[in-house]
C-alpha cells in the first residue's frame, strides 16, 4: 500500500499538467519539439502563408522560402516522412521555414487547398508560385527540390 502511495505521489504532478512538445502562441502556430518545425492552424496559415479567403491569386505572406508538410497521425507514409522533414528543418534552419499541418485537425484548410492525398509537401519560394509533391520522398529528392525550387543552398 505504501509503495502505491509513493508511486501515486511521484506521478500525480505529471498528470495534473497538460504537456506539449512545443510552445503555443496566440497566432495558432506552435513549435514542435525540434523547435525547427512549426505546427500551423488554419488561422496561422492565413496570417503567415496565404490568406485564401481574401486573395484569389497566390500572395505569400512570408519573407523566407517555406515547406509545409500536410500529414495525418494515422498515415504510415507521413510517419516515414516526418523525421526527414525535421532533419531538413534543422539543416536549413535560418534559411527556410518549415511547417506542419495536421489535416485531421485542420480539415477546413486541407479542403480549401485541395489536399486529398497524404503526405503532401508544399514548397513555397520567397517569390513565385508554390509547387506540390505527394508521397514520402527520399532525402535526395527533398534536397533537390529545396535547391531548385526554393533556391536555397
């Protein structure tokens, strides 16, 4: 009985707090545990990337090239791609912004952008039109797109 009480006392503080891998902000963007990848909400997307409700033509709101990984927790190829996206975010830190959008939580955003297959990566150059890839790409392909489309070396 005493052991259970000690164990409960040790675990209880952890159960009382909601743990997040990153920090929250009021704009709907939340850094992941890597601090290099930022989770985007629909509102944050409209503020930081493209306000599709106001603009009909593409107008990127950011100043640095960006990659957005549209994923779902249940998607096996998404799980394969996720660590690679985090590695790319760390490797290109300061040169590009890397975001993730959970399509199950942000259905309105996925629908507005026509995201119907996962994983989908959106590559956004600092100026010009974004390009999309679908599926879990190998590292070499991701680096090539970053170099060619985003003009980052």
